[in-house]
């Protein structure tokens, strides 16, 4: 029975992705492009050469961290989709720390402070979702979704008002980080250290959930919250801690985008990595290790958007259509388990 469940957990998501590929091919055909040539271009743009791999891994880094914002609460039976808001606030926390400390401390200390404050901002944001769910009975899916818009509005207010750099005319932004405080690239590549953060976070999350008493308590609560309460498990505390850890991962993704990619906070933080993380978590069946692999796949798809526009005259947003198809098919495939 265990083998059958393991096989099911692999074959159903794989079949869902393949079916989404068929639907996406039909979409490309209706748009006037050859589906097989489109697939080849996606592969070439994502994995065809070393420069493509680097672009893919740069995009995979925030997806790994963002996916944990959905994957961890899911082990408690919660459907949290506030990834984008936590990521945005994490970026704001990081830039506040980076600009406040300036060049008065060693770069590693500034980067650590940026990471910590970004994680606190994102963690508190999602912990608030858990608090509302457990203590006030507010549906966590709706509240986390609506809180995304609050976080994005807060970002817009700050970068267009109190934190705005007067020299950022066409694209309102905060003042830039000092160059020495930015996250460096891995030696000999364009890939920043955010990839290491993402991989480590997925490994730690897996060990925490699957190999510790705390993780066992969380899984028990997710299996039957009433039974967990009868057994004396601190359900409220578990929800708050897991939600804080989940939000802190998304907040760290925001810090990585600020410190390694943009060098400042602006609307570029709100580009959909949070929503992409939701897709990664569901395709990976909320397994942190699988999320790392799925993030690379989705990162490759995102990296190939430009080549689809240049070679096949398809809109750059075509990859978002593919994401949407995958998400819909994966959600439908949930009904096929244990049949």
C-alpha cells in the first residue's frame, strides 16, 4: 500500500503536467505557432546551454522559498496563498535594514540583518493569517489572498512616498543599497547566493516536518485537528509557529530579490514569484524537497518567455498561460488520489 501511494504521488502530478502540456500545445496552435517548435524553444531557453541554466536558476531561487510559504501550512491542513504579500514585505524589511545600517558594519553583518528583518516581516504577516484562522475562525485562504493586496499597497505607498529616491523618476524606488552590501554571485557564474538559501531552506523544512517530533505534531494536527486537541497537542501554538516559518521563507525570498537582483525596493518585487510559489507547492504535493526540483522546472519556463516572443511572435505572457493551465490541471488531479 505504501508503494502504491508513493507511485500515485509521482504519476498523478506527472500526468497532470503532461496533460497541461497538451492543452498548452493546443493554445499555441490556435495562436498560429507550431507547438513542437514552441516546446523546443522553451527547452532551449531554459536548459539548452549554460547561460540558459543560469537564468533558470536565478528565477528558481525565489520560487523555492516562496513555495514553502504554501507547503508548510499545508501540512497543518491550511491553504495559505499569501506568498506574494510576505515576499513584498520581506523585501521592504530587507531594504529598511540595509539602508539603516549603511556601510558602518561588515557586509556579511548587513546581509544577515537584512535577511533577519525580511524574515521577521514576512513571518509576522503570515502568522497573522494563522492567528485569524485559529482564534477568530477567519478562512485562511481568503484572508491571505486579501492581505496580498494590502502588502502591495503598502509597498506602493512607501516607494512612492516616504522611502522614495528623488532620482527615480520613471520608476519610483527606494534609495539603492551600497554595492558592497549586495548579495554576491557564486564564483564564475551569474547565479547569486539566493540559490543556496533556497536549497538550504527546502532541506531544513523537509527535516523539520518529516524527521522531528515537532513535524510529527504538525502532521498529526493536519490529519485530524480534533484528535490533536484531544491528545493535548498545542494546536494554536503549532499554527502560529508554522505560519511564521512559512512567511519567513517568503520574506527571505523578498530579501534575495532586493539584495541580489534589484538592489532596491520597487514594483519589481511584485512580479509574481509569490503566486508562482503556490503552483510549485501544489505540483510538489507540499514536499519541500520536491518543491526545489519543481522550482527549477518552473524557473526554466519563466526564463523562456523572451525567446517565445522573439522567435514565435507570441506574447511574453504566454508562459503565464502555461502556468495557469498547469495549476488548473493539478488542482483537478487532486480528485484522482486514492481512486
